[in-house]
C-alpha cells in the first residue's frame, strides 16, 4: 500500500480517496495525539470526507475541533499546539480529493506518514464506546486573517495607493486573501472569488494557460499587481501590471533576498528545492545568506534539518519551492495568503519592477515526459548513469533526482513526479530549448528501455 505522495494523500474519490479511506486514516492518525483540528476545502466531496475523518478520529478517542471550510494554511494555523487533518486535493481537478496531515503547524514527516499508512493497512479498532472523543465547532478564519495581516505589517509600506487584482479561482483564497489585503488598506479587485468546488471559472491549478483571461483582465485595469491562487490557497502566482506572469523563481528570489537582508543573525539560511533557479542563490548570496536544498515536497524537513545543524548565529529565514512559500517567523506551513500579503507591502514600498531589476532572469523551462508510475524506479536508476554519460562536462548530483550543473552555471534536473505519471525535466540555460531537447532524448530512451 502506498497512500502518501509528496503532498499527502491525493486521488480520485471514486476509487482512492473514499469515505472508507478517510475513516480509516482518521482512526489511524488518532493514535498520534489527543486533539485534532479538521478542515476542508470547497470541493463537492470535501464535507462528507471531513465527516468521515472526524468520525475516525473520535472513534480513536480524539477530541475533534471542526474548523469547517478553510484554506489549507488556515487549517495549519489551527493545528498549532495539536494536530490537524485538511481535506483537500489542492490544485487537482474537482473529481479528486485528498488528505493532508499536520502536527503543530507542520506537515507530517515521511516517518509519521509511514506510521499512519501501516496502521491503515493493518487496521485499527475503535476505542471503547465510553472513551470516544468530543467534537466542537471552531471559527478559526478571523484569527488566521488577523494574524496574517499583523505579520505582514512589519514589511514594506502601507499599500493604500496600490491596487491588487486577485484571481481566487473559485477556491479557498476567496475567504482569506481579499479580506487580508483590504485589512492592510490595499485596493482590491477580485475575479472568481466565490467558493465553488466545481471550479467553473477556470481549472484549479493556476498556469499560463488557465490564467489567460485573468492576465487580460489585469492588463486592462489599473492594477499594479496581480495574484492568483490554487484551490486551497497554498500556492501563489504573481502577475505584473501588464498581466504578464512573473516567473515563480523570480518571486522566490525577491522574497528570499528580502528575508535574508532583513535578518538579524550572521548566518541566514534559505531552504529551497533542486528545481529552483540559480537566481535565488545569486540574490541570497548578495544579501549575505546561504541557500540549502531539500527534495521537492519536503520543505518542512529541510527547515528541521537546518535547525538541527544550526549554531546560535543561524536562522532559517525563508523556505520555498516554486509557487509555494513557508514564512518561518509566521509559521511552519506553506502559505499563499501570507505570501500575497507580504509581497503586496513590499511592492507598495519599492514597486515590482525595481525589485525585479537586480535579478538575473535566465531562460528556464519545465517539461513533463509521460512515464507510468511502475517504471519510474527503473528509469531513474538508468538515468543516474546515462545522463552523465551524455553530458560528460557536467557536475552530477543524485540526491534529489539527477541534477547536472555545467561550467557556465546552466543546469538541468530530472526527477519523477510524486503525484502524476511523469518524469519532470527542469532546466535553466541561455540556450534552454536545446538543452531540454537533448535531455529529453535521453529520458525518452530510458523510458522506452525500462521493463
């Protein structure tokens, strides 16, 4: 049984993420603590799955705080001092759903997920009838929104003269980001800001293709900044005043540079992933910090690792992978609402163009190559030798996939997707198209030869 991917449990509700599974996961997770918060996104199937999770937890003797329909960051906020389960499939289509587990505001580690998985597989019986947990309803949203606004106020400037266009994508950002930005005195115009789990406005995943209408909307208004979210508001996409999407690594570099420069310690650390651009290293280094990488989907583990190895002069000031940011001084979870608030105030202080000016935006591409899940281990094992053989001038790292770094600082990373039947190719180079095509040829050959 393999329940957990890089972002919790996720899949179709007809066969994978069923009420029966949600009940079992709740009962299995209930062995980890005495109190859980349970929240859900706006998908059609989410309330029923949240009921099943809560039933499983209560039957394990756990007290359950039902926080209702909230963004994933708000559930993570509510899990501080206890544990939490969020019912969401994030940016997946409306036919899917998922379960994400938290402990004290942080995503479950691989080890904690594996323990839950073993219990689900072996089966956990309910506790005695007179030891079942209590349930109560909690309203966490007001406190969460206030906390985000209060945190963001320490950065940048008052955005009272700034207009932000928001595309909430019919997702959970609708109940958080507009309210937070208005509390900060920004001017806000919204599209698709009603929660609808069928996602009628656009697909839940914000991409250049799905954001076409929003890009035109931003360009046609007087907005200074555009922000788009995915279905559960942990991701953020930023657009400039012309409606052009700002590359996700440029956004990451802007935030990383700011947090590094504002640090009061001698050794500020930014944690990111192997697919993140070298422009991040460049700006963090210029601001006096250092970058450490961790595998995709494991920012919380990277933060924990750096904290274990820290001296008194070390602090993890920011952690991010493309589209997803952790603001450690605020909380240990990925939070697109907090990113929108902080960026709004930073842009209000200096303008987006000025913040981008110092960043070297080398051409970058990400390509997905079809690969059945069953073939991924064999394919990646083959690529560990075949890619270095094809590019002998490169330096090779195999900690998180296969990453090649070239003498001119161009690089390419090949790794299996943890949630979809693809092998991903990420590349940054002055001649990125040629590099990607050469790498793709090697990857497709490995897939073809795999058993």
